C-alpha cells in the first residue's frame, strides 16, 4: 500500500495541475471592424475609468453569481454544464451589460466516466470469498448537496477498467492503485467528523478527491489538432498518456480501515500520516487485525471512455484602436461536482468583471484600445481540454495577435493574500494593479503591501518584492504559455501558510465543495473575491488600454541571470569536465540584458514625448512578441505541446533552464561520447539560439542582425 | 551504365534545384531607429521615384559588375569568394551610393571538396591490370579561363570517397555512379567541338557539370540550428543526406567512350541520347569494341569533408515609416567555377539596383517606407547553406517582420522572356511591374505582353495571364518559403522553348560559364539583365513603398480551388471507398474564398478614402502573415525544413495538396485499417486546420473565431 500514500502525493500535484473544458464552431452574427476613431490613437489608460471599474465590482453580485453557478453539479458535458453555457451566453449577450458579441464553440472530445450500471468498488474479500468490507460508493450526505443524483461517484478519470485483487503492490507487479488524501496532508491532521465540514473547512472522512489521471493535456485523441467532428482521431488504443492499471480514489475513512490493518515493516517517517496508526508496508493484513489471514483487496473499476461534445463560450469587446490585438481572460466552467471553489469562484469573478465592463461599453462610456476576449473553457478537469483545443484551432490568429492571457480558475483558496503566477513580463502590471487596491480585512494595506508580508523575495533590481510564482500546467494557461508562447498569468487569493499546511483547500474535487462551504469558511463576505476581481480588472484594463503595453520585458533579464547562475554554480564543473563551455550562454544572456536595457530607455524617452501611433505599435509588437521568441517546437520532442525553452517541465535536480537541467541529469552517469552528452550540447545550442533571437527582437528594428 | 543516364537525369533536377552560401556575426556599428516622420505615414508609392529608378538602371554597369564578379573562380570559402565579400561590403558602405549599413555574418559549415593530392579519376582497367583509358581530369582550356589554377576539378560534392570497380550496375549492387550530361539533353543534340563553345553557347565535349549531391539543404551538421562556431554539431558519421556510394561526373566526350563500348540489350528509347551510338545496358564491354574482354571501369573518388567559414553579406536601408517591416532581396555569391551566369548574373543586377537605390538614399531624395534588406548568401552551391543558416539564426525576427523575399539567382538564362516563380500573393506585384516595363528587343511590347506570348494559362478570375511557376528548392528562396512561410519569388529572363530544349543553359556548373560566354551568347548588350533589374526594382519598390502591401492574398483562392478540384477528381472516388470525406476540405476552401473576397472589398473601400495609418498597418499585417498560417512544423516529420502545407514536395502522382497526394500514394495499396490510411486522414485534418486558420486571419479581426 506504499503506492497509495505515494500516489496520494503525486495525485496532489497532478490534480492541482489538472483542472478542465472543450470547443467547435460559432454560429453567431459576424462582427465588423468599424473604422477606429483616429483621434483616440494616442489615448492612454484612463485612470477615471479604471477607478470607476474598481468601484463597481460588487462582492454581493459575485456571491450571487457563485450561488447560481454552483447550485448543481456541472461535470463537463453534463446537462447542467450546458445550462451554464446558456447562462454565460445570456450574460454576454445582454443588451445592457453584455459584450459586442458572444458565441459557443463545440469540440468532440474523449472523456472518461464511471459506469452508471456497474459502480466502481473496493472490497476486502475473505479467504472464503465473502466480502468483509466495502468502500463507500459516495460521500456522506452531510448538507444535502451530496445527495444530488447528479453527483458523479468518486473515480480516477482515464484509469482503465479492470478488477485486480491483491493486498499491496509488489515492487514491479502493481496491478491496481488506490488513492486517498491523508488528513495530515489536507486537514492539518484533523480527521474526526466534528472537526470537519460542515463544522469547519476540513475534509470529512468520506470525502474523495476526484481527478484526471491523463498524463498530457488536451483531447487525448487529437494531439495538435482541434477536436472538430471531422478531425483525424487516434484509435483510443493508440492514444498515449492513460494510466496503465486500474486506479480508484477512496476517502480517508476507508483508507484507514485498509492501511491500519496492514502488516509488515513500518513505512518511512515521511509516509506516515494522521490516520491514528503506524503505517506498515505490507504485504498482507496483520493477523491481529479485523481481516482474517488470506484476505485480499479487490478493486473493481468500470470506467468508460466516451466521445462527448464540450463547449467553450467566448465573448469579445472589440478594440477601438487596435482591434487586432487581443487581451484574453478566461476560466473553465466544468467542475467535478458542484465546484463552488473550483472553478466557480473564478467564473463568478469573470461574470462580474464582464458585467461592469459590458455596462460601460453599452452606455458608450468606454471602449478599450485593444480587443478583450472573455472565455469560459469546457472540460478542463479532464485535462485542460477546451482551452487546448481552442489554441490548436486558433493557433495562427493567437500567435500573431494575442497580447497576454489572464487565467483566474479558483479565485479564492483562502482569504489571506494575493498569489500570482506568470512569466516575468507580467510581473510589473500585476504589481501596478496590486499597489492600487486596498487589501480586504481590517488593515489598510494595499494588496501589494499585504502580499509582500506573506511571500517575498529579494530582487537584485527592485529589492524586496512579492514573489511571483512560475506557471506549471495546473490550469488553462498551460496551452497559452507552453504551446503558443503568449505571456500568461494566473491570479488568486490564498492561504496564510503560517496557519495551514493543507496541500490545497480541503474539499477540493469532492462533493463538499459547495456554495455554503465558500460562504461560511472560504470567504465570508466575499471580500477576497472582490479583491481578485479588482486586481484582475486593473490588470486587464492596463493591458487593453495602455498606450505602451505594460509588459516589462527587462524583467526577463533577472530571470535569465538567475537561471544562468544556477547553471554556472551547479553544472559548470560537470560541463567543464566534458569540455562543454557555458561561454556562449553567458554571452547570450548579456546580449539580452543589454538589449532589454536599451529598449527600456527608448520606451522611457518616448513616453516623455508625444509618440507617433505607428511608433508605439512597432514598439508594442516587440513587447508582445518577445515571449514567442522563446518557443522552439523541436526542442523537446518527447513532450506534448511544451515548446517554451524556459518554462518546459524540469525533471533535473538543478534549478536552471529545463532543457539543460534535464539533459545533464540524464547524461551525468553516461560515458563522455554518449548520445546523452550530445543532447546536453544540443539543448545548450537551442537555448543560446533562442536567447540570441530574443535579444535580436528587442534591439532597434533596423539593426543589422 | 543505365544508372549513368538515369542519374544524369536526376542530377539535372537535383542540380537545377541546387545553386549556394553561409553566415556568423556582424561587427558593424549599430543602427538606430530614427523617429519616423509622421507626415509620411500615409505616403504611398512615389511613381516618379519608381520611374527614376527604372531609368537609372544601367546595362553597361551590370556588364561591368559581371566582368568583375566572374573574373576568377570563386568557389564557396575560397580566397576569391572572400575578395567578393569585401567588394560587396565596399559597395554597400560607399558614402555616395551605399546603404545605411552593411556587414558580414560568418558560419562554420561542412563543405565537401576533391582532394588536391589525389585527383578523382575514372579509368578503364584491362584484364591484366593496365590502364586502357582515363577520363579527363579537367576541362579543356578553350578560352584561357579553364586553365586558371583555381578551377575546382569536376566532382560530386558530398559523394563519399571510395574506389569501386565494375562495368555497370547490378540492379541491387551498385557500387559507384558516373554522371554525365548528354548532348541530347543540353545541346539540342550538338556534340562536336566546332558546334559548341566558344563557337556557340553549346557545352563543349570536355565540359563537366559539378553539383552538390546532398539530399537536404542547409549545413549538414547543424539542422535547425545556425552553424555558429559554438553550435552543437552532429558527428559527420551521424549526418544524413549524403550519397551512399562514390559518385563522379564526367564530360560527354568521356561518357561516349564508355557508353558506346557497352554490350547487352539496348536501353529503352527514352534513355537513348546523342552520343552517336545505340546505348546498351551492359553488363560488360562489347567484344568488338576498343576494350578487351574482362575490362573494368575503376572509379576513384577522394572527396573530403571540411569545416569552413562561409560569409553572408547583408546590407539594409532603414524604412522611414515602418522600419520593422523587411523586404528582403538576395542572391548567392559563390560559384562552382567562374560562375558568370550562375550566380554572378544575379549579383551583377543586385549590385546595380543597390547602387541606384543607395544613390537616391545618400542624396536624400528617397527613403523607403519599409526596410529593405539586401543579401549575398554564401555556399549556396553546396545546398543553400548561407541562406538557410540565416533563417535559422533570425527565425523570430523574420517570422514576425518579413514582408517578402525576392530571389534573383541566375538573372538571365536566355533573352527571350521573363520567367517568375512564387506563391500566389506575389503574382499581382510581379504583373504590375512587368506591365510597366518595355521588353528588350525590337518589339515594343511590355515585359508582361512579351511574357504572355511564351508562357500563359487561363485563369478563372483574370482570363489569359502569364504563368507564374511554383517554388521548388532550387535556390535560396527555399528556406524562406518552406521553413519560414515568407511569401517568396524567383525572377529571371529565360529561353524561347521553341528554340531549345536544353535542360538549362549548356555551360551550367562548368568551367565554360564565363563572362565572355554571357557577353557573346547569353545576353549581348545586357538588355535582358537590365530588364530583370527593372522588373525586380519595380517589385522591390512596390513592396517597400506602397501604403497597402501589394500582396493579393485572394489569388490564393484560385490555387486552393484548383488543388481541391484535382483532389476531388483524382482522389475523390478512392477516398470515398475508404469512407474519407473531402467535405471539410471543401468547406475550408469556401471559407477561405469568402474571407479573401470580403477582405479585398474592404481594402478597395479603404483605398478610396484616407485611411488611418494604424488601420493600414493592421490590414498589412493580415496580408503579410497569411503565408505564415500555412505552416505546420509537425505536418511532414520526415522532411527537413518543409512545413508549408501547400508547397512541400509532392511525390504522389495526383497534382493536389502535397500531404494528401503523398499520403494517398502510399496508402493506395494497403488495407483499409492500415497506418497509411490513418496518415491520409491526418494529412487531411492538417490541411483543413491550416486553411481554416488562414481564412480566420483574413476575416475582420474582431470576429469571434
């Protein structure tokens, strides 16, 4: 059963990294490109409008949005998911508070569901074949919502069907996997019913975390192609990335029965948890426990793969001056169950922000300089499917025209502080927004000043600043940053880590993630939701309305320098032994730093004068397209979609450029003429070429190469 | 010996497709982006300037350029090649007729040369081991130039060394290849010394066509990476694309001795030539010939691979209004021997055009709206190496900013008519230029009206028009169109096909391609060179100075429709049998047609008013980037660089979209569930997605996806 705990941990990461949606074709009236009023070509961000938007973002309306969105379970492609599609459409097509246009886009994608006729089950079978114990098939109905017939029973999506029987995993013969979430990891150790929801925000003993066990993202049958009905599809037998063996999640109450009756040597200290017994490694049940000798665990999984139609909903506000520049802001719509926190807390904010902006638009008070695209993605929980299919379908348009992608999935994990992840160019615009808005709560600090108290780092350039996290693949920003090279960010309010070590909010992906849970425990009064709405609103307006794009590309210099230093310190000696020089990489980083500095000075000088609109456009193109220069579709042939040479997954131990780190890890114990060392050199060259190319695009545009 | 003739034919194609150069780093003063005078942001093409440029392009100066360029052999990386690098730099840095800046860029690339110590040789060895016949080691010194010590002996670049001995090829055991050019293919049958150069433009009996036998293009050791000194390199043993067996070209005089003494069955009629005997298939020499029974042909090849530094020369005229938009115009500099036609006839034109434009620039009379980049590529003859390395190094800048690439390699094959190749968007600008300029010769026809007499087609849209050829990979445009998706063209003056069926001008790649050859036989008076200079000059100015880019994207509609019709007619039945529908492809083509039509109407309407500069820029971005939307780097995993879904190499027999045609060819005789049929479906999907994406980028920019 060691796998259970270990996989529990892995699942934590995987599930945290796995929230989901899907697309097709719009059947909506065509927009037209109205002539831009040239008078406004030099118009900058209007601070009065910005203030008005901040003021109009209403906590109560967010709360009401959340109540409606999370009223019923809305698993991807379920009838309620479709109801919410219509809700979004109505909102975005509202004559008084809607957008210029809105429509849906449908994709036919491969999802995985438990069988309705044959429930998945975990039993302990005695030596005579009798069933001695069965796991709960559903969560306990503690607040009424858990009894909704549309609650999907706990399952591990994409885990194959099968009925393995064993007690625990032989090292190389695992035939099935059970997964549970230990109270030590999710409840700060608390495990009793009266210590958990509905008495606190803790996970009840019967709560089971659902999740997708698909290794990649996007529709499994149509990698790199949009999942339109006519698209080429792999046979599901030929698709890759599915778990190889049956897998089933269970609650910690059931896990306790199994785990606390195991025999064998004690598990390592790091594997022990809060179930109230010493965790053993097996094999087999202990003789003094509740199961007779020879009892076995029988796991029955009846999951089925199904092609389903999943919708994205998109809405657009046409830019007045540069309609061909898109600022995208999205979240997924589908949930595992009621999904009040995940994802409806984000969608509630999205709807409130689109209402406020839509109202200004319909009144004629405001129209952004650039186009704003709002998106509600489908089937994210199954593997970022809706957003990925969208990027596959709109690859060229987005690559040519997208300024940035803002993601707000779970908007409030907890109400202590802002948390933001993104690539370096978005740091400055998030900081600007955060400085302008008061943090919720009794203090009079700004969101920025509150944030810096919880999470900070020392920047060589700026001194102490809030710490901007990096983007993994935990939500719909993944295809935007990794596949398309669009500067992206993810914004939320989150925990005081001094108060909880919970891996994530406790009812994550369970039937207990309900409106009341949010209303009572996560964000009573919804002031953190409002703070996120204001932060995102400010970021969005700055990106869409500022004359000069507020993407500070020179903040990449700091990142590159730090990755370079890690390479020098932790890999320099090893590389030298193999006659591989970091010299060209050093030179490339220096070139980038110099070009970014000069460009920054150029922008500052221009901002003091009255720049020509074409000059501004050219400069903004440099800023917008910088992130694209880090893409190399041939850099990581074994990864799907990942092509950003700075943010691809790092498996190597040294915290430097991922291609270099990973290749060095693999080469470390091979001979000097191995293919693995050649790959180290290839990765270095790919990196140097990308950085040189990035520097070149920042230099004066008529410089000779 | 059948291989000889067959390979001769293949070589024809390969060599025609293979003309060459290389790059590194500039050490030149930085340009600066001077503020654009906003007064000129709406300035359109100035017809007076255009007329002035046409008038100043001087035939005598082109002739003098050619004399200097072709004075000595200038094989890639030879001392004379470096002298020409300096000549180009001097011209482009001239204070009175130079460009804004110019510089060189050096790459370290893998070339192939014959050994100086051990000449390649082809001998007939008698049964006793005595040498009965030896091929000529060099061409006859007919005009003095052939005696230059720097003439590289005939060889097949990249053919491996080896000394196979045989008489002719066993079907599956070929150990070496001899290649020659038959007088039937190159001299309209003429083969006698007094019928050939220096008495006519015919190939002398001792002439040998050199060429590169590398299968791909670009530096063989650094695919997809620029060949900078520090770049990762494959071991040459791991590099692919080299011929597997020793190969050597010989003259038709030597070929006659071997071929006319063969015994065996007669070769097929299509393989017969003009050597004055019946070509036999062997094996072995005939008993009544000049070689005793048991004689063998001994081929000794001592070619060596060498890493060499090759330079590109680049020069730029900074655009006044949109310096970040580049119109590129280039040709290679290196030749096999003196290279008067190939490539110096092109470079002579390039230098004259840069002189005329440079003079206007330095006088302050003119500065283009967009930047113009002039390029002299290195090592093209070895496989488009200089241009390919440039595109690898400058991938991001070019993909974001390049408007079009103009290639003029051999500018004059013959003096009958213009010949142009390109993608559909460049047709209209070439036509506009060709209509404006008088054709050389006694008639008073325009170049366009003369052209249509020699080569035309019936366009469903325009009626009878000159026929624009498609781009293969015959010169330096290949990486621009196939790897980067930049609209490209190749322009030259060429043959009256009623007068010659020569595969190419007869002294191609031999030591007889000299200044006198051009001056006496190819273009006496240089009026065809001047006509090409004017055509290219007009195209270049239109692309750089027109307010609206003169790229007629709707001309792609005609191409797509015709490719679709071929698919429907010639593959429709087959596909239907396998339940594969062309419906989605039909829909995608229709969407493209509609979007292109609407965009065309939009442009026409705007042109009637006083469009805002930003509006023009947005529209031009749509036009510029259309070609990029046809790229898919994953479409053809077995091809190197080719990623344009419309212009990748077609090996299938049906003249339709290459991916579809090729996949159908391979699937045709496989079972219905084969991987080959899945590939047909995958190719169809790739195509549909590309066309839908192309249509989407042409639609109004704020249309919802």
